[in-house]
C-alpha cells in the first residue's frame, strides 16, 4: 500500500510516526498545573454574570437595570444596546458559519429571546456572588410567544415565526417566502425515480433524533481586558483562537489587530467551542470598567445556551436490485438550526449514503429554525443522525435479503472513483478495507449467545476538512527544536504535530518542544475541528521542517565549504555526497552561531486532499425486556486512519467517539417541557454514559494512506461517532425484534416498542 | 450564594438552642451533598448548623438488643464499610453504596437523604422494610417516628420547627430473614431512580415459608411507600409461590401513583414498580435462604 501518489511520500520505515512517545503536555495535565480559563486571576479582576431568558420564545418589552446598578459592588451592566450594530454578513467559522447580525443577537438578545437561557444582559461586579445577585435584580418584561420545538412544527405553514424577516433560500434562490425554513438544498445523482422503479426491494422509514449536547467537561469561559490603548486581550477556552479573534473583532467593530486571543488549555470542544458567547460581553464590560472581567458559565448555562447539535427528522428510502446492489436512495433531511440559521443537514447530506456506490440518489435538505439554542457542530455534525437512518434501513434490507450485513456492505462499497451524490469523486479510500477487517475480526467470528442478546453493524463516513494552518520553529543550540503552532490541543495534537516535524529532521519527538500560541504569535490557523488538525497543522509542521532542513543543508555546506548540492541529509545526519564529512543534526545545531546565526523554519498551508474517513462498528448488546434497558456487552470499532501518527490518540478518538455515540443512542436528549423550557440542564439528568455504562472499546486501526498527505494521514476525530446509534439500533432489533426509529433509544422507548410488538404493558 | 452564619454545636441540646434562637431560615448540614448544591442554586439561609460535632449524630453502633444506630450525619461510605452492616444489613449496603459517586458517598448521609425527602431517595425503602425508626430531637425532648411515617410530601417530613433528625434506629434482623434493595436507572450509576423498591422477609426455620414480609417502593409517589398489601400477600406463602409474588407486585403497581417527567413516564414507573418489587422480593428470599 505504500506507493507514492500525489502528495503521499510512500515512506515505509518511519522512525517517529507510528510510535507512542510521552505527550509533551502530559505532566502538567496529570499534576493539575495546566492552566485553563477558569484558573485565570488578575489584580482588580471583576466577575461577570449573564441574565438569561426564562422563556423559550418571547418579545422583550423592557429591561430595567437600575436596581442591579445600585447594588454595591456592581461595576457595569450591559444589554444589546452596548454592542455595535451589525449588517447581514456571513462569517466563516471554520466549522460552520455565522451571520454577524445573528451572532450579535445570540450573544445578547435583540428584541426577542429565541430559546430558554438566551442571554439578555450581563453584569460585572467585584465578586461572583454580587454579580449573581445583580442578575436577579434586573427586571425584564416579556411578551411570551408560542414556542416551536420540532422541525415538523416549525415547517408548518402557520407556524409562529422565530425571525420575522427570515425567508427560505431554496436551491440557491431566495423564495421571498417568510418561513422558519432558512434553506432548502438538493443533491441529485442519476435518475432516482428510474432507480426505484427498477428496484426489487424498496424500504422507506422515518426517523426522529433528539437534540444532543457535546458534553465537554470544561464549561465555556472568557476573560477580557480592554486596555486604555484600546488593545483587547481575551483569554478563553476555544477550538480556534483565530476564529474567536475574528468574531470578537467583528462584534466589537474593531480591527482584528486590536484583539489578541490567548487560547488556554481546553477541556473538550467536539465542535461546541467555535462560536463565541462570552468573549464580547467580557470585553465590553472591561471597556466600561477599565478592569479585566472574567466570565465562566455554569453547567446549566452550557446546556441551556451554548450550541448543542441538531435534532432531526429524516425520511429515508433505499431500493435494491436482484443482484443485491443498492440502485436508488432518497433522503429528506430536516435539521434543527435552533434560534438562528445554521446548517447541519448540509454535512449530514454529504455523509448519508457515502459508504456506498449508488448510481441514483436524491437528497433534499432543510435547515429549520426552532426555539432551541443555535445548534453547533458536534463531532461529524449531522452524520450520526444521517447514518442512524440509512444504516438502519441497510440492516433491514440485509434481513429481508437474508445476507450478511458486512458482505452486503462490501458488495456495495464505495471505492476510488465512486461519485458521492453531493459531487466529489473519491480518491483512494479505505471503506472496503474497514469492512474486510470487520469481517475477519475475532469479534465477528465469535458467536453471540444468550437470551435477548443481539449484534449490530453499522458503517459511517466523515469527509474531513483541510483549511489554513501555520507553524514556525526555531532550532536550539542543544539540537532540539521549539515549535510554535496555532491549533489548540484537544486530543494530543501538540505531539502528533511535533512528531511530523521530528520525522523530517530525524530527531526524537521528545526533542521537539511544541507550543500553542496566541493570535499575535503565529500565523492564521483555523479551528481544531473537522478532523483537520493532525492532517493540516501536521502538514504545516512537515513543511516547516523541510524549510529548516534546506537551511541546515546550506549551513553544512558553508561549514564544509562545499556546494549545498553536495550535502545529503538522511536520518538526522548531514553528510557530504562523497561521505568524507558527516555531522549530526544536534552537532550542527550547536555550531549555528559560527556559521550564520539562528535558524528558523516557517510554513503556512491550506491543503485540500483531505482523504475521507470511514468506519465500521460491531456492537453486542443485551436488552432487559422487563425494563427496556440496553446493556452494551462488547464493541469493536474499525476505522481507516490513513496513517496513525500516534496510535494511542487515534484509539482514544475512536473510543471517545463510540462512547459519545452510544450516549446519543441510548439516553442523551434535550428534554423540553410544553412551554419549551429545558428540563434537564444538568449532567445528572442529561445522561451521558459513565465508565460503568461501557465495556472496553476495542479498536482496529486500518491504514490506507491518504494520497493527499505526505504521510498518508486522514483525519480521525469525527467518524467514530457516526456508526454507534445505528449499530445499537440494529443490535436491539437482532436481540428483541423491534426496530427503533427514534433517538434516544431510552428504556422507556424500548419498553414502549416491546409493548407495541408483544401487546399490553408486559407483566411485572 | 448569599452570606450566612455557621454554627457547629457540640451537643444535641446546643443544636436545639440554636434552632430555637434562629429565625427558622436554617439549613442543617450533614454531608452537604444536597444543601450546598441547593445554596448554589439560589436557596437562601441565614444560619447553617453543622451536625458533625454532635456525638449522637455521627455515631454508628450496633447492639444485639437495640439494633443498629445510624447517626444522621454518618456518611454512606462509613455505613457500608461497617462490618455489622455488611453481615447483618446487606440491604443498607445496597442503597448506601449506589448513591452518587464514591466522593458523594464519603459525604452524603442517610439522615440527609431522609430530611431532603426526595420522592426518589434511595435509602428510605430499605430502612422502611427493615422496620427502622427516626429519632427526632426537639425543644420538647426526643420522639421516635417509623421510617414510613417520616415523609409527608416531596421535600417535606414530619420535622417540626425547632426539631432535627438525630439518628436512624434499625432493629436487629430476625433469624432466617433477608432484605434487598434495588432501583432502576437508565445508566448504571450516577443517576436518580426512575423507581426503586426494597423487600424484607422472615422465613420459617426450614426456610420454605414466608412468615413476615415488608415491601416498600420509591419514586412512584410523593413519598416512599410501604406497601402493606404486598407484604400481606406473601405472609404464609411458600418462598416459590409465584402467584403470591405476582400478587405483591400487583399491590405495588396499584399503590404507585407516579408522575411523568424527564426521568420516566407514568406507565413506565407503574410497570417498574411491579418489576422491581418482584426482584426485591426474590433478592430478599435469596438472602434469607443464605442467612
């Protein structure tokens, strides 16, 4: 498989890549010394708090801040009036986009509140208790409006409108029609009607999935200092310091150079820490008081008011010919945008049939406003919902055809040259290899026995993204290299990026000192998201190392007084082409002062050859038919990583994705009451799985090199969350014979399905 | 969180004095796992009385004649680590070892679980089926209330102004007896019961017939419920009498009057009342057989 193609170098004997060195940030994180946003303390620092809407949908009639302002210790109170006005302008966030007018109205409500917990005002006080007391003293009068909580309700013609000037963009045209449907798009491949007409077997089902949250451990936080010279510094927890800088500068209406964003260590993001919430509030409060202002969300605020990912309604239909080939597929995908426009059906539509070679496909996607927080990315956003629909139908097809679900997937697999319905033609991909690995796995070969037990299979796809990354590195006189990059480190990327630099220079990973820098200290780097960081910032580090290598070759030539063309660099050693002279990287580094001074490398990249990530999951479960509870017995995740730079991190991503996917499958949901109020805004009742709910998740890393990366790297972070919901649903069917079409498949829902199948309410 | 006064009385009498002198807006602190969370969520108090310096409130002792005494401020982990509890009161291990995390179990108390009076509390059903009583101190002295009579509604108990719960007394288990507690939660830990149940049985000397039985269920009514009809259905019946066990389950289902909320639906909870009653009875019989 190690053939050089396009950008892929075809290296087979890596020295650093593929190993598992001790991570550079490990000790600080283990001993608790690593600095997170909530650790920030400064002289004179004020504490901010936010007034939030108690209603899901209401018009703000008045805001009276006078009592709060009169409270001793309160230094400033702000509302949307304190934020500069914004025109409609779309800002790309790296993963998702935002209309600035909406972003402003999201950080502080402008005339209307659109979800329970929507920020209405903010205060700064000398301590957090005073700030919270001040919040209670702000009187807001509302005209309460009817909330709209599902896409089906929101799409009805007479549905209450969230944004009264919102019209539907359909197939690229503004229809002028006032609606909660912001966008309707379509992907078409072949002739789907003809395909279904020719099909021997057609299955169509409808699916509902709940709104779910990423559940990162660290709440959003921001500390801002607006200095007297109008330089603004923001310390925060983000997946992308540069997107925070861009959004904050736009909302504050100042040039980007006036804002410096210092990314602190980050306690998880999963797509949820890209949009800004607190940063402009802390900045304005700081400007009004002349003091640094720190704001940290509570867990309740995180759940109520930061972007969860979209719930959805999906109608999916697939047609199979006599040979067992999928010849037609249709999907109607309506996804929640939340209170402001967003687009998560779009990536869902790119993934829904992606593991298969299907000649005739039609996909209609709808992005729909509902009275929930503006939805945000969550690990392969949109794809889990999509795969829940398509992979459940595939399972039903396999059952009806009486074929092995993995053989069926192999028989219908997408491969190099397959065109996806949304346009792209695949380069070399690893879907077949994943399916084959699943087929030959010990797990699949092991018979599952026992009452009410079942096995489920599902595939998943995520397209991955490239985007901008920058890296700079300086050679130290002791032979180490200090690396500066702009990707906030969520999954160990400092190390996986440093390893790609070390590989070029023939030094150890431990000899690289990686550092994540602020926005004044490194070139523009897009978010840690889209499974791009090890791929793209790793590529920047690789380029940066090549830059250093070229400079050091010249220095060796200078040292030896020969032509640079006569210097060879291999495995950490420079030598003259006649082999008469050699010098190690370390020794040369120690001599730089004498032969021209310091050496720095730099690189910026914007690569597009992202490859694409495929995964297959096998899950064994047992259903307690008296309670409806599903126990996960065994899970295997098989995923194409292209090349696993740091295998433990790849395994960690696979296990983390599966854990989150199983949570989504079984218990996680935003529980709204009839008034649209979020009833479970705590981690007690928003039930993510704990370690006691999951077995050890077995991982199989498949390596089909990505032709679009020097080391064959594919993004790995997102695809493992795609198959779990469908795999668990298929396992439940195998165990007890009920097809679950709604997420989550909670005990109450499984019980209901069992009662519907078996009659009555069961026996005690 | 608002400012409040804090006092750590050294005796029951001192605590009673503090309670009498206060304005009534008082928080009693045992482990604090409910109280401190409530304060953070906006509950306002003027005085916090910490019970942990009062010997009677932190004692954990057993006497063959008087049974087990659990001070109201004794943390769960201390209870389930106590060898007498492990050997004689396994149902108390069942309930105290599944509340929250280990950190919570190191702070949280049975007394606090009672006084917080959540309908879904996990310790009351076990204490009820074991015949436990609540020892309450007040300005007029000490009184004892059966565990099943302690609760009057969600968050409400028989505690009057000026009174506090000192300890919970649990009688010595009879020979050939067994008790069992379980709950249903969607996850495997760290959750609030959708429904819970406990049962205790006393068997005859050859361990084939049920002589006494008590069943209690929780999270399916405003308070934990002692299901007298469930116990009565079992008395005099063989340990393998499926009809009798089903009658007990039916009694639990009939007594349950749950609500629907984000933790469970009415029909699910009624159904689970029966399922858990059966499992609790079977567990209790098994333990009695092994006793």
